[in-house]
């Protein structure tokens, strides 16, 4: 039998779909910025405009993306079009993994 942690790593590394990515990103945001209290914000809501993430928090999100999905985020990719909502973050990671 495969240990749960090993199984989770295998699933995360091999089967990232848009839904899985969005769920993982949302869970990170809720745990890191909302102290575990998911207030029901929409996945297309601006993280900056709603105050969920501030400019410093964006760098925490980028670190999470790089570590969790084994991607590299270039300076020119640090724009709202890529990073300002759960949907945009998931789409960005999907493109990087694509």
C-alpha cells in the first residue's frame, strides 16, 4: 500500500487539471491569507481589489506556485492578468505546465 503523502505527491505531480490547480491555489490562499476561513469569495474575484492578497502577498503566492507546481515565474509574468484571481492563477499554471 502506498503511504498517503507519497500518493498525494504522485497525484499532484501527474494529474494537475484546471480544477485540481484551482483547488490547490484556493486552499493555499484560504490557509495563508484568510486564516483557514473560506468566506466564499468567487474564483474570478480580484485578490488585490478585495484585499485578500497585498503586494507582498503576491510574492508568497509566486513562491507557492513555483514550489508546488515545479514552475518558474519570470519577472515579466508578474502581472495581474496572470496572478489576480484563483481562475487566472490556475490558467497561468496550466499554461506553464502545458
